[in-house]
């Protein structure tokens, strides 16, 4: 008759013999104070509901402004035309550091517009003179 063979399963040796020792044997060191917020504590920012809105105001060199409003990934409005005066007032309400650069951009656009208006007025005056000369040349003189 054959006897059953015994198989032994090797048990792994502990990696650190000191780890098996009870904690009472180790000398108690005072816990060092850690910097920063302790783990697991919650910030008030996490408990406060935050509404994220992104307002983008963009303008062209011609002084035309538009606003885009986005909430998270959803566009609420795009390409809404706004006046330069409204942009300037809104920037002034936000902060002087915001208003300064925006007002300088609006001022430069205004100067370009004024130059364009002056050029168009000069062109219009020349066209009126040319038209008046054509009218004078085309009408017969009654005294001849």
C-alpha cells in the first residue's frame, strides 16, 4: 500500500523582523508636526458652490467689440455685439489695472476712426467739387 505523501507549503519569511515586534517594545518618539493642511481635511472652497462663467470680450482695430459668454463647456452667447463705451465702463468697474489697457486700445481705435472719417470727408469734398465742375461745364451759359 502506498502512503500519501505530505506536501509542505513554505511560509514566506517576514521581510523585516522588527516589523513583527510589538509596538510597545519600540521607544515612543514624539510625532513631528507636519507642514500644510492635514490629509483628509476639507477646504471651504470644496464645500462652497462655485459658478464658473467665462466672459470673453474681443475687439477689432476698427473699434468693433463683441462678447462671448461660456458656462463650463456650454456657450451661453457668442458674438454678441457691444459698444466700446460699454466695454470701457465694464472694465472701469472691474479694476483700474484692467481699465487702463482696455482704454488705451479703445483710444487708439478711436484715433484710427477719426483719421478715417477725416480722409472720407476730404474725399467727399473732392467729389462734390468735381461734380460741381461737371455741372458748370455741362450747362450752357445763357449770356452767349
